């Protein structure tokens, strides 16, 4: 399960790059009930989305030339320089070289060999998110790429991730787990063939947020100017889920977990 005791390869940060940060604050606080804390001009317009004072996501303006609005998943690494070298060796691209972030940790941004963007965070004073898997927080990380087998091999080379195959209607789904501990307890996400999910016309990582009521949240998204890419539906032994996008087109998903699981 995705949590906040971060080990190598754990998702440990999540932020949104947006061309309209004020609009994003209004939209996401309305949809999820988050509070927003700006870090001020000295942080380049970056800030935190929080629940009860605990950071659950972050927000900043788009900084890369040609960048499009998107949520960016970050994965924990104990040695970000080593991870950057492994990305290059595995055929990926280093979009932003590792750099210190005001003593809070080290950040680097990458693109995997199939074009999905992700980042890594080497903790300093900040370990990562303050809450996960609770209502209104990140609960799952899903990769959509043309070749899931190649993706599993690439990321295993970076983080030692393990995978387990699950048969789903029309496809094989691969559940990802960190290298340490029990494989089921260490699961945090999965890999699906591109074209299986709505709105996955490009390779991408998609964050899933835990919500108490998917249908009510979908209504709030529509009311806030967002769009629904895949209508709410029940998935056996998983829960009720939907794919959505904010008013600028950044894709994210919703999940109300099956209480029996």
C-alpha cells in the first residue's frame, strides 16, 4: 500500500505543473477540500496542497519550454546521481539534472524510453508527502505505455521494482511493488497498455486520488470546469473509479476502494 514510510522506489512526492496556478488552486481546493499554502515569490510560485496541515500534493507554474499541464509523480531514491546515470544507461532522458532544493532534498526530472515523464526526490529535510492512501490523497500510481514489459524492465533497473501479472478484460495488468518487504504490502501502482484508459493518448504516469464518493467528485470536477475522460465505473475487486482532467487538461483519476479489499 502506498504510504509515507518511503523506501527506494516509493512514490514520495506529487506536483502539478500548471499554466494557471490561481485557477488550479480554486479548482482543486473546491474538488478535494484541500488547503493551499504558497511558499512565496522566492520559491518561484510553488506551494503545497494540504489536509489538516499535512502536504498531500504541490503546485507550481510550468517552467520547461513546450511543457503541457500535467501531474508529475516523484519516486524516492537514496542516490539521485546514481539514478540519473541508470536512466541514461537504460535509454531514458535526463530532462533536469539533479540539483539541491534549498536543503530540503535533491530533485531531478526524467523521461523514460517510451516517453512517460517522471521525477525523483532524494530526501533531505523533507522526506516527502505527509499523507497518502487516505481520502483526498494519492492512493495509486499508474503507468500507461505502448510496451508494458519493456517499462517494467526499465524501472526495475532504476529501483528494483517487482511486478505481478493480473489478467483483466482484454489486457494483462502488471502490479508494481517496491523491492523491500512483502510484495503485496509494498504495491503502490501498476502498468497498463497505452490505449486501455481514457485520455492516455500519450505515454504517461497517472495519479489516482482516494475519494469517498467518485460520482460526487466527478460532479464537482464538471462544476469546476474540468472534464470526464472515463465515466465512473465499478471495477471488480478494486472499487469505483473514473478518469478526469482539470480545466487546463492535466489528467488524474479517482478511486473509491472496494471496502472488502
